[in-house]
C-alpha cells in the first residue's frame, strides 16, 4: 500500500495535454543542454553579487546566448539584470569546476 500517515502516495495520472506538454518541455531541455559544457561567471548589474552557472553550446558564444535567452527563448530581464564577465572551460560537469579561461577577464576571486 502506498499510504503513509493517511496520505495516498499514488501519483495522479496525467491528462493527454499535460503529457504532451511534459514531452515538449523535456525535448526543449535536451536541446538546451546539448553541446560542450562551459562555466559562465555572471555578475549582477545592480550590485556586486557574482555567481557562476553552467552553460552548454557548440562554442562559448552560443553558451552565453543560451544563458541569456533561457528555455523560453526570451529572457529580456536576464539581459538587463546580469552580465557574463568570463567564460571558462568546464573540467567537471557535476561540480562546475572551471578550467581554462576562454573569453573575458580572468576572475581573481571566486563568486561563491
């Protein structure tokens, strides 16, 4: 039985529309994460907050473009609020360890 504490843990079956939307979103995610992996160092434009994200693409330019556009291919607020200051090769996909500097200014401090 899938009942714990009076809660039924059996998932609700998806409708046809929900299943089709999930399939399209999975295909969009697969297309968004294809290619080489890069570590993007991003800086907030309004304050000095810096962070890094993983980007995917055939080259660093495409990885940065995919970061700015996002999954919905819009991302207007990302253009206005953040800027990519450096792109590094990714040594390890799971830990976002940065390798060699490819584009931008070398970061003398780590943003995490």
